[in-house]
C-alpha cells in the first residue's frame, strides 16, 4: 500500500489571496517529500477559485526542483482540454527533470462551466478522451506522435527529449462511471477514484467492470485502485470529527456548485448518462442529505480511526488500494493541514504499510 498527497488548490469562498494558496500548497508538497509519502499529485482546473491549477505539469516541475525522492503525478490532465503532443512532450520533459519520478494521470472532466469556456462541446469529451489518451501513451513509449483522426491529426512528430523509460506502470486514469472505468483498463492504466459515493457502489459500478475488462485483455492480475479522499487527522477524537465533518461538507457544497451536480444538463450530454442518473438522485435527496453521505465516505478522525477506515475500504474493495490524501480543502487553515499531514505520516502510514 502506497500513500500519496493530492493538492486541489482551493481558494474557499475566494477568502484568501491566490498567492497565499499556492505558497501553502507548495509547502505541503515539500512536507510530503520530507515526511516520507510515496507520491505527490496536482489537479488541473481552470477559471475558478474552486481549484486553481491550470497547468499541473508546470507546477510539478517546480515541486520536482524542491523535493528529492517523491514521485510526481498529474491528478489529472483533463485530456479533452489538451493537445496530445503537448501533454506527451511536457511529461517527457518533467520525467527528465525529475530523474524518472513522473506519473501520468488522466481525467475526462465533468464541469460544464469549464468546457464552455474552452468552447469544447461536452458531447465530444468521451471520444476526445479515448483517442487522446491513447496517443499520449503511445507517443511517450515509442518516442514520436502520428495522428490522423477526427480530433487529432498531423505528420509524424518526434518527441525530444524522450522519457527516461517506458510508462507501462506509470499511467493512471480516473474512473467513476462504468464507461470510464472500462476505458482505463483498455488503456492499461491504474484505476483512480475520488471518494464521492459508498465504496460498495464504486466496487460494483466501476471497479468490477475495470477488473473484468483488464482480465479479458491481459494475462496478469488487475492492479489495485488508487483511492483519493478528503482526509483530516487530529489527536483529539471530538475535534477530529467536528472539524473533519465541517470541512468535508464545505468542500462538498463547492463540488455541487462547480459541477452543477443536481442540474439536468447531463441528460442530453453524450457520454455523461451515468451522471444524469446521479443528478436525478441528488435532486430528489437534497444537498443536505448528500453532504452527510459525502462526509461518511471520506476520511477524518484520530490516527487509529483513520487506520480502521482505510482498512475497511480495503475489505470492501477486496484489495489493498493505494491512498491519495487531500489534506487542504474548505475553510481548513494551513496550520491545520500541515498538522494533519504530519500526524498521518507519524501515526497512520507506519501502521498501514
């Protein structure tokens, strides 16, 4: 079991200076390296204080310069918003800059507000994702790009510098819907998920289809998933539960706003049928009920309680998943996030490794 840290760069309610948020996330990245976490990841989001990292590869290059050994991953490159050659070229450069520490995570994107500002129809997201991710991985592994398709085309273009090595075990893909989970297996990527529904549902709707598709294409055992989750650790149980629940619910409401998760726009959007069903359920249940559910599947408590929650996740998923901890979100202070991160390193990681 490996443990990583995922930065989401949230300026909650736009209450802080953007530079303050970025400096705080850089401090957490440095601390993750010093405290012995296995990996550090950065999101890609645009235009809003909800999450402010428009170029996570550029960000990881800076992190690579101030760290020594931690692996560095994109969590994730939103493929429909990016050019395949550009993604491959930047990842190969990052890989050289960090002596082979780069990890590549892909996502499809769910925010209509972001798609609109890029002037890219969400109906094209699935095809752009499937074709673009394949091109990026092939380009990184063979050292050149060749494309002649509907969305990506051009003459052969060599990749220089090339990567330090192959990417067969360094590619990850977010999969919440069954279609995305299956596509991750087709790509040969590790399945990633952010906690947003009961783990039993994730296993049924995404993990099992992923495993089935993986086995149909390969002779080896499907790798365990990478489970991202909001984490808050405090030595005092009452404080941990009070603050952890508050911060998780605060973050959930920003998710609801940013993704318009109770809206009806998913109904007519190709490739997002799974989210239409979820939106209907959310609209019927109400945001307060959904916030309680969201809090129940994320991870806050004392070190001992967090250990038990992560072990319980593994029992439900029938494996030992890797864990990505989101340690700064909602109105949580930088001091609280750093204290939580240190406590995780000192009292949680040793008991689960």
